[in-house]
């Protein structure tokens, strides 16, 4: 028993240490840490060196990491900003989702995949990454440009849209309904849950939180630690109700994070809560998740399924750019701006990898397709910094890089 515990602790120590080292190295060259963490899992996990290995302890920590990670992702989204972003971000988000999603679903049909597998190919190709874009825009010092506002707005809308569609897909997988009525019921249930959560989280939760704060203050319970504990309880309540309607718990975590931001908390308490959530998710639990994701990757896809891998990567890359560019044309954005925004929207990452990992654990997709979709996220994200940098230089040379007085996207 003692020996097994020591092995588990050593394994955990190695996972965290290697995740930290590779995460830092990858961030130094302008990429999100998760790519380094996955690389560490590939190099030192079962796929190559075998120094790291799966364990029940890592599985538990990884599952908790997914939940905390989605709470943090939700806290990155200001729900009120979604209603002020204007047609540009909305059109870009819609085009950047519907075109790759449709193509991904069609690819699934062509390779003989099931409906469920085809849907996950589609959503994996349609996903985007807010964190990737934020880092690149900061590095390029272009946060005060129109395309930066549209990119961030499009990523926010895309994250919410992907989660809604994912909820519908998981509901479909659970029921197995393929009739129009069945699909309508599944989608309707997911939308109803989001609508109910929107009303509760935006209208009711702030008032409840205010009353709770008053009660805690009267009884001398007000402190940052207690507030963080209550926040976790709220997140678990949302997760419980999501599971109650056959949705995955990460839907509840995401929505909880979405509305914790709107809860009108004392700034010091909220900033502490945000910092602790970030440190727990990004500094401890999420790296474990991304390292263990790599344990499930099969490098055989580069020899046995290379054609399919190249096809999905190419379609994911081109369709995201084309969809974003095409739907940006009717707006005030120039054609070149639409193209550069398409380059930026191509970064996938956190949300896609979480979703396809859930699909793998649910038995909807196999190891081969899982590996292809994760490598698609890695390769498309890798191409974002150089393509966006080239696009910005191109806009500057043609004097089409439009600056704004603030970060708000034009709404007229």
C-alpha cells in the first residue's frame, strides 16, 4: 500500500514538473502552455519514453482539472459584452463556426463515421480558443485595432456557441434519437437549460449573492476563502442541474463561471476568487489534464492514417479562414481584415481538447479519431502566430490596419 502510494506521488510529481518546464518553454516562443504540457505527455508518456503512466489519482485530478478549467473559461467571458459586440463579431463567429462544422460533419460521412462521430469532428473543427487570441494580440501590441475587437468578440461568441452545440450533441448521444422530433427535443432541452441559467445567473444570482454577503458580514464570516468556497458550491450546483438534464458537468461549470463574473461581488473578493481559480486550474489541475490527454494519443496516425490527418487539418485550417472571411464581407470590415481575422480565429486548444476528451471517455470516438482531432488542434494553433503576424504586416503596408479609440467594436 505504502509503495503504491509513493509511486503515485512520484508519478504526480513528474507530471507537474515536466508540465511546468515544457509549459514555460512553449510560452517563451509565443504559444499557449497547454501545447507544451501535451508535448511533455507525448515525450514522457506511454507513446514514447514511458516515464509517466496513467493512474487513478491522475484521472481524478484530471477530471477536476477539466471542471475548474471550464469555470475559469466562463469567468473570462463577460455575458453583457456579447450583446454589445455588434454585427461584425457576430457574423465572424457564425461564419467561423457553421462552415468548418458543416465540412467536418460531411468528412465524417465520407469516411463512414457514425452520426455522433461526425458531429464531434464538426465541433472540433469549429472550435476556437479565446486564450490563444488574447496572448497573440498582446504580443503583437494590436489591442487597439478593429480586428482585435472583432477577434476577441468572435472568440467569446464562439466559445458560448460551441458549448451550446456541445450540450445538444451530448444530449443526442445520450438519447440516440435520429428523428427530427428527437433532435428538436434534444436541442430544445439544451437551449432551455441555457435560457434558464441565463435568467437565474444574470437576474437572480447577483441578488442572492448580495444577501449572502450581508448575512456573512453580520455573522463575521466574510473573508476571501469563504467566498471562494461559496463560488465552488455555486459551480457544483450548476453542474448538478446540468447533469440532471443529461448535460455534461462542464456545461454547468462553464455557466457558473459565466455568472460568477456578473455577481457584483466586492472587487477584492472577486479578484481573489479569480486569482485562486486561475492558479488552481492553470497551475495545478489543468496541466495534469493536458499531460494525461497525451497518454491517449496514438502516434500511429502519422503512418496508418496520415491521409485522413492531413485532410482534417487542411479542411479545419481553410474552412475556419474562409468562413470567417466570407461572413465578414457584408460588414464594415474590409476583405483583407476579414482574412486576417480568419487567421486569428484558427487557433483552437482548450475547449476543443476538453470536448474530444469527453467524447473519447464516453466511447463516442476511438483513439485514432481522438488523436487526429487533438493533433488538428495543435497544428492549427501552431500556425496562428505566424499567419496573424504576416496579416498585420500586410494590413500596415496597405494602410488598412484600422485603429479604434477604445476596445469596443463598432456597433453602428
